[in-house]
C-alpha cells in the first residue's frame, strides 16, 4: 500500500513536467528525422 502511495505522489509531482518533456522529445525526434531527410537529398 505504501508503495502505491509513493508512486502516486511521484506522478503528481512530475505530472506538470511530463507534458513539456514529451513535447521536447517529439520536437527533438521530428528535428532529427527532418535533418536526415534533408541531408539525404542534398
């Protein structure tokens, strides 16, 4: 029971950072993919 409570508090603590973190990873991956496509055609 205490383990579940720990996990819950962890998620509530980092929930506000999760959205921006996911967005940053998505932007980074898209940037890398676009870079590969652009450089492969040059």
